[in-house]
C-alpha cells in the first residue's frame, strides 16, 4: 500500500530522530567510558603512590647494653636479625645484607661480631654509628700511652680522636673514633689494629721532634656521633709497613685512603721536619722516650706499691 506524503514525512522524521538519539547515546557512552577509564587510572596512580616500599635491614632482637657484643651465627643466640621496614624510614647508614659481610664479619670464622656503642632497645634498626666491629676479632693489641694530652673528664668507654697539632696551626686527625679501654690522669689504654699502632707511633715521634707540637685526644660528646676522616698521612716507610701488615678491615681501608690524593699533606709534614738535622731529631726522640719510660715506670711502681709489693 503506497504511503501518502504525510506518512512518509512522519516515518522519515522518526528515523532521523532515532538516528540522532543513537548518536547522542553513543557519544554519552563514549564519554562515560573515558571518564570511568580516567578514574580507574587515577585510582591506580593513587594506590601506587600510597604503596609502601619495604627494605630489609638488621635490627636488634632484644634489649642490648652498651659494650655488649652482638654475635650472629648458626650456633649462637642471635641478637640481631633482618626485618622489613618502609624505605623512607631507613637511615642512609643502616646495616643491610649488602654491607654486613664487609663491615662486621670475622675473617677467621663465619660469625658476625659487633660491639654496641650505646644502649639499644629491642627492634632498633642498626646503623654503622651504633656498633663497631668487635675488637675480639682480627689482630688487635692493647697499647699504653702516656704522651697524649687527655681531656680531664675522660673515662673508660668514651670515644676519642687522636690529633696532632703543629706549631704552624696545622692540625691533623691521626686516629678517628677510638674507644678508650681505660684511662687515668696521664695514661690511656687503647685497643688498636696494627695500622693504627704504626700511625700513632709515627705521630708520637714527630711530636717529640717538632718543638711546640701537641699530640692530644679530642673527646666525642656521644657514642653515636659520626667519626671524622683521618687526615694524618704517614711517611713512605710506615705506609709500606701498613701495606705489609694489612690484617684487619681497618688496615685495608687505611691503605685505600693512602692511595688517594694526600701527598700534599705529607709534603707539608716533611717540610716541618726538615728544619731539624738528623742528630737533632735523634736527640729529641731519645728525650721523649726517656720521659715516657720514666712516666710509665713511676706509674707501675705506684701500682705495685698499692698492691703491697
């Protein structure tokens, strides 16, 4: 049946309206899809930003007292272990699996030995400022020194830098952050590695030679303070001895430091020493050693007297 013009017009208007509605609906659906997709991406982004990256570091598993040895081995009661903490809360000098072997493993066994520099509460994250390699490991020796100028309030367990100050005002760190084993009015006892002994002995001799030179101890305010870099540079003979006797990690690190650009410092020290003849140097060293021997002998005699001998 043929449509009259009015019917055809109505049908065409309906089809056109339907097509427009479909197009509008498609546009709305597309916009909604893009909006939903954008919201999902934003949610994922926020979730990633809120995700906490965890890092494994070592922490003490129990309360630890100052000077207590922390030992970890298969056969020992482990006083420190790995824990996971948020990365943003990890100190730069935290002890991790990456640096534990290098810093604290006993070269003669599979044990890790560290000594606490201060009291530590359970679950405290360990940092290199809180512990030191136990002096029970390696080739450490006890040294007794009477020629070092000491702080009046120095006690056993304190940490010091040993420095040498020349009359020209140049001041160098000979040994950095050394623990005092014992001390009295004019004597100090230190546990030292071979390289430390060699360095200190050379500084002692040079303090005897150069008039007005001061060899002294600078006391740390807190055991957790960061140690200074040693700036005193030995002569070639002592450097060779250190190279030949690099038993401990400290010795090896000292050799690495000696390979750096430090020759200007040694040249300066040699220029100060060059003002004295070899005979003058010998006489001054003899005088210094005599004074040192007399001081030690007097202290020992006093001790023996106190013991009733």
